C-alpha cells in the first residue's frame, strides 16, 4: 500500500515537491510560534521571587553619579532622601536599587569562576531591599547595616546561581572573586518578572549609604501600606524636593510599570501569532484547492479503481493516504532540520521539554490541518461513479 | 493587450473557488505589507511636525570605546552644545531630552504624560502647528521660565473643555504655566513625540550641562540637502578632537550625525559605529519581506500548476495554431499579474481598514498612519513583483507542454 502511494506521489513529483515545501514552511512557522507561546506560558506561572503589589519606585535624577570616583559625591543626599521616605507612616520599608524589576536597565556580568565562564544578572541594593520586595532567604542571611564593617564585599545569590556554581556544596562563606564572599541564597529572583528566562541567574551586591563605596543607586524602591492613595505620590515628591531642591523626583507604581513592560514584551508574540495564523490558513486553503483539483483530474483513474472493485472508503483512504504521505515527508524534513537547533545552542533559549513539546504540538497541528484539507476532496473522490467516470471528458 | 485582459478575466471567472482562494492569499499578504509600509513611511517620511526632516541630521547615541569595555548612551547636553550648535553654515540646531514618563498631580488624581526638556530652537527645527498660544522664546529659555507647551490630548485629560492657556500645572514639584497647545504627535516621530515640553533650563540641577553622555538628543537643520555630507564630515572631524574624561578606561569617542533612518538603524544593532547601518537595515527589511512573501507565492504557484492540465486543451489549440512559447509565457504571467493587481486593490482596502483600526485602538500612542500615494505606489510595485515572482514558473511549465499531448488532455 505504502509503496503504491509512494509511486503515485513520485509520479507527480514536481507539484508534490512544491506542496512539501509549503507544508515544511508551515511546520517551521507553527513550531516557532508554538514553542515561543509554550515557553512564555510556562515562564508566566513560575514564582517571581518577589511581590510587586503595593511597591512604588522613586527615580532620583539631576544628581548624577561620577562612575569613576571612589565615593559618590551625592551619597549623603541619597541617604537623607531614603531616610525621609522611610519616615512616612504609610511606608512599610524602603531601599535603593540600581536596576529594579520591570525596568529596562539591566546589569549583565560575565565572570570567571573556577575556570568556567558564568553569566550573571546583577543588581546593587541596600539593606532594606529584601524586606521591600518580600524575598525569601533560603540559606545564610541577607545584608544588614553591620556589613559595613566586613573586610570583603558580601554577595547574595539566588538558588539558580547556587546550583549552577556549587551544585550540592554549601555556597555560604564561599569566595566568588578576590574580595567577594557569598553570605546568603534567596529563592530564584526574576527581574523581568513573568517574561524572564526561567533561570535568570541573579546576584545581589550590597551598597552602603554610610561609607564610601563607589556610585550608589538612584532608584528608591518602597512598599506602601495597602490602599495608600495616589495623593501620597505627590506628598513624597514634595517632601523630597524640600529636602533636596537639586533633585528631580519621579514616582511610579511598580504594578503599572509592570503592565507596560509586559505589554511591550508580549505584543510581538501576539503579532507573530496573528500573522502566522493567516499564513497557515492561506496554506490550508491552497492545499484544499490543489487536492480538489487533483481529484477532479484523476476522475478516470478513480473510476477505474472503483470499476475493478475498490469501495468508496478504499478510494478515500487512498487520497488521505497520499496527503498523509506528503505531510510525513515534509515533516520528516522539518523534524530533521529543527532537531539540529539544539546543536546551535537553542537549549540556552528554551528548555528541552518545551522544545520537544513544541515540536510535538507542531507535528500534531500540521497533520490535523492537512488531513482536514484532504477531507472534502477525498469525500468527493469517494462519490465518483465508475460508469460516469470512465467516459468523463 | 485588451484581449489579454479580457482573456485573463474570463479565465479567472471560470473557476471562482480557485480565484477566491488565490485572491485571499494575495490580498492578505499585500495588506500586511501595506500596513508595514505605512508605519515605516510614517516614521521616516517628512511629515508635520517633522516636515523639514529631509534636511536634518540627528545624533542619538555616543559610545566611549576602550580596550576592555564600551559604553553606549544618549549624548549629553554638553556634547550637543559644544560640538553641534556651533557647526558652521547651518539653519538651526536643537537639543531635546529623551521622553520621560511623568505624573502630573491635579485635584488628588494623577495624569501620566510624556515629558521633554528642550530649547527655543526646537520650535524652529520642528514645525508644530499651534492650536493655541505660542512656543517658548530664547529669552524664556535663558531665564529658565516655568512655561510649558502641551499636547491637545493632555489638555483634554487635564482641563477637559476649558481653555488651557495661562493655567498652571505642577510638574517636578513646581508650577508651570501653559503657554501653547499643539496637536498630538504619534510615537513614531521620535523628535516630536511628547505631551509636555519645557525649557531645559528649568531642570532642578544644572549638572546635565556638563555631561558628554546623558539623556539628550541633538538635531541639526541644514540649509539645503546638499549640505548634509559636509556637516557629517565636519562633525566626524570634531568627534576626534573631543577630550576624553576618563583616559584610563577609554581611548576613543564614537558618534556620528545621521539621517533619521540611519539613526534608527544604528540603534537596532549591537555593534554600533563604523559601518553603514542604514544599508544593513535595508537589506534585512528586504529579506524579511521576501521571506514573508515566499509562502503565499509558493501557494499561488502550486495552485497555478495544479490548473495546468485543466487548461491543457486550450494550450494545445493555441500551440497548434502557432503561438510561440514566449507568447504563452507572456499570457500566463499576464493572467497572474492581473490576479495580483486585483488582489492588490483588495489589499489596499483591507490595509486601509486595518490602518483605521490601528489608529483608533490605542496600541500605538497617537498613531496617525495613513495610506498615501507613496504607500499606494509601494503596494502596486509589491503586487506586480509578487505576480511575476509567482507566475513565471507555472507559465514556463505550461508553455512546455507539447501540442499533441495537450490536445489529448495532458501529458504525464
């Protein structure tokens, strides 16, 4: 049966080659879109490692740091502004952060560790940060004001970094670089929120506002009591302006920043999805057309088969079999090519499980679509009357 | 010619389902391309308030390059002030900050707005149509007067139906007086986009005046388009003379004056200076367009091919009566082109509807995309190209049929 089908397909190889090319291209498109969507869906529901509700940010500008100086000339001002913010009864706690969540600023760092190259995403924060963001410390401890006296630079890493660098060893107290030592491990922290990579490999460095330690961050991040009114944004801004007339203050709510941030990052996938939906539907229509045309043209062949005893179901199975064979050939080609992607480092972008399920979903979708396209033409073929067909044109 | 058109329409009318399937594919493909072109056109063609942008050059990024690291940021005010304002033989030059989102507090509520600091020359480089009031003057810039120009959209959000001129609003903790109202600007026009414009001198601190890198953008308006190359090379020479703040880490400053499209392309690539970014961007856009058109074209080719044999007897007759292969190829390509032109017309209608929808829903702030003659022309060129692209192979296959086979109803 399959050999017979192969012969039939080979017979019209040029038309079929084009059909195969089309199905192949559709497979690649479906694969890319489904994998992207699946990977996003999977990431969306992972814990964030922080709580963004009732968190506000205050950006201080106009008092820019000199990145080269050993001490930040504006450090006392920043320290005073942070103290002012913390003094409000509406504020649960506040801290400084250089690159807070859902922001466009990111600090990527490529480091050598025990002869390996590790990629980290970092942030410089002050002691209150973990409390503001409601982060969970899994091992060791978070920064405290007493750390000012340490002779080394304390560092807190997230669980992903701990596993990557130390495996089963206890990371607490380990040296990272010359003068850096790990003092704590927090739950995986995903700075880009729901759209972050599943393992962002996050590390926190401590910044002190009470001793010289290079430029200090310019973002105040604060947790307010639930239900605090927008008026309070203005109150904060007024108080800070009164303390430091040099400083421009922008207050934003993290929840709203998050909305905008996620919209910007999900809309390309939505757009891609719509475009590919239209491409696929076009291919489906085209395929139906071609199959239909083929059936009409092969009326005599089908009639002959019917005349020598094939049932309508047999004929139907033949047409669908041919479609399935074409699809299989195209998908074989597609699978072979897609399977090469991990060699190019695709697993750094998507997890193997997502990759495989994306492939499976794409395979199933394409089979379903092509067989659906074959449904009407094959039914048409099964209704051919042998007597009529044999004298057709 | 006329008979070709008649013939093509006849053929298309004969198999309505196939024609519809083909048309659907063509129309949707071209509609997407028409919308994409309209968006690009909106961003890079000179349109109010950027009507003079065919003779401007912009600087939107600066790199500090050292042996171990490269830092790239917007230029700071000092760079524009010292090296751009003073370029010889220009009509005007302006500096404006990157738009920032701010909250304007009024009656216990917060209104979000895009905010720009700029100079008085800005209003000469860009041609805003003032709905009310006036721009701020060089004198007001000098004094750091607390005056603001706002967009009509912001006026509606803040003051509803009331007149805005002379009203005050709190920005950055101080009261600014509204002196002008301009129409909303689409986000695609990077130099013009904002809701509030105030003199840069109203900043609380004057630190920004000393920055080589910061959050400003600069634009030069040349007297004529012919001046652009001269200005580019003059600025390139000046960049070499910029003293480096931190010679331990950096040994070179890279910056260039770019046309708006060049500057957009430069921002899109990680390695930023030292090659023709605009050319790379054009190639990428062309390849993407071709890739996008490939699947619909393949679809059309297979549909056409599967119809060859249906038309075998027609081809046989024409061949038997001496039609050359060239004539046949011409005929079939022509049919395809007619089909795609009809599809193109449908695409323009669909595209117009999509653009109207995009303008209405607020996905792209203040979008005012429009189908214009240029987009229409692009659409036609794309349609014709698509028609030929997808018509040649089937036509060649058809023309190769032998007359005798064809008359019998097809060769296998």
